[in-house]
């Protein structure tokens, strides 16, 4: 269901107490079975921050560096069965296992897709003992385009194209753009193709493994890789509920690039095995060519898949967030509410214009999938939230990061913070 004004309640009474400061664009928190806190820094070298991801353990008198030089961006950190599992992007992307005392980093799963618009994201462990993780799309909506240069964490072309998780047939959509590799030249790019190349209409592509825009799973040692579900554009946050259901935040398609989609919401899904979640042709079960998704500039996108009738029907979401709030990671609070970090809009990088959104936390009631928000002027970019051994929620702030309107990206190294958080009515 959508979040109507009646369902949304904004509250400025969030209480924040600093736990760790001076972090360089961190993305992830984890607690071990002894209650010790760990932090992953992305390794993105914005504003002079050191390049390469880092893992820290928080101590009573400061913090200890356990690993550095990791492939950026580091998007996930999970503690399971005595070890930390680290999600690294870069190329090839991988998930590695790290001893909690920093005694060596061991690759668990490698050869994951990248580089692209999005990356290998966080991992969680299910009731079946398997490791579940998400893999973001390589593109906004299936076409490699010049918008890659606008993404601060990518800023490169060519980059990898998308890999389908189910067998697809292409409709033959082609997009013409400037060719940055030929002075005054033009390039024509098709779907699920490298920049400047076209696959003709009727081309059938088999399911790939690993694939992009998907949730996959494997054994804790990396063996037995298999697809869980395809068509989640960028399921940055995963959470198992007490009843065993897996839910995911899915960041909505952007109004940018060669196949822009306007005003698309972020979504919350229950991830069910064998289902299709609609990307690249549907948003929460609604076709991308619906008038509500008309881009600010240019024509409505065409379908790029010709075999919808052969795919599972696109899954409906549990709820829709407002466009551009950038719903990311989440945690279950003691009272049963789901707390989700809302990283906030990245306009004009993700859309030509629009209001500020997010930069707060959503408190979701799973009884009816309604949400209220809580925020604080102390927050820059909430990105993770974890329940500590004291049953208090700990919030991670990525730090000051703004694409800027009509100018370069604006960011401040060392502005990331871990907060102990509470709010009225919690």
C-alpha cells in the first residue's frame, strides 16, 4: 500500500547519542556474539577520504582497525557463526570472511557482477543456514548509458551490462546517444548489451548465475549458489523476520540515463523463491510506461522484454515509499516494529529536479505496513541500523554527501557517525 499523508507522521523527537565519530562514509554495522560492535567503511574516496574499504572494531577507548584496502564500495557486514562476512564491490565483486580479531580475510564467493551502477550488497543468514545476498543492477533500467559518468561511485564507461536471472526475449529497443569515444560521433546501444552494441529483436538470453538485479543464496562456504528471485533493481537492505519471511528494500528506478522513469517509488517486498519482481519493465507491478512514471524530459519508456507471458507475474510490494527516499537497511526493534534507514534523495544525480526526501528513519508497523518517520537535524545520510545486545537500536550515518545542483559532488570526509538512538513512543 502507498503511504498516504494520513498514514505518515513526521516526528522531530529523535534522540541521538554518539558512539563512534570521524568515520569515512561508512555503510554497515554488526555485533558479534560477545556484544562487540563492528563498522565497515565503504572505501569511496570522496573529499579526500582514504581509498579502499576498512573494517573497525569499536573498543571502550576508541577503535581497532581489522582490515583495510578492501574493494570499494564495501556494502555489507554481517556476523555469523564466529566470523564477519564482508560484501565488497569492485571487480570482481566478492563476499569474504574475516576473523573478528582481524586474522586474515578469506574469499567465500567471488566472480560476482561488476562494475556497474549498483553492486553486491549485504548478506544475511536464513533459518536454513544459507547465506542470502542481493546483487544490484548494472544499469538504471537495462541500457548502459552516459549517466554512468554522473554516478560518483562509478563515473566510468564502458561498464558491465545486466545479466538476467530468468530466460528473457528482447524486444529490440535501441537508444542513440553521443559517443564519448569518437569525436562528434553517435552510438546506438541496445538492452542487456555493452555500450555501443545492439542485440536484435527476438534475441533470447538464457538465465545467468550469478545474475544482476536479484537475490541469491549459497552455503556459508560459498558453494551451492542459486537464484532466489529476480527483478529487484537494487535490494540494498535484507531482513529475516521472526516467522522466517525474508523482506527487502528495493530502490526505485531513476529519472536519468537512456531509459528514464519518473517519480518511481522505493518498494518493500517479501522475497519469495522463484518470483519475478518486475525490473526492468514494471515498478511494484505497474508498467513503466504508465503515465504516472512519465520522465521529466523525454518520452515514456518502452518495454524491453518481449516475453512477459513466459515470466511469473510481477510481484506486488508490501508497501511503497515516497520517490527518492532511498530506503536502505533495516532492523527489527524490540516492540516488533521494523526500523528502516532512509538515505535520502540524490537529486540531480537520480532525477533532474524534485524536493528533498528521506534523511530520516521510517518506523514500519508490519501489522498493516504503515509507516511514520522520525528524524533529527544531526543526521546527514542514515544508511544502517542494528539492534545491540542491550536491545537498543544503533544508527549508522554515512555522513555529509550531496551531489549538488549544477555543480560537483559535495561531501565531507570523516563526517560518518554511529549513534545510539531512541524516540518518543519507542
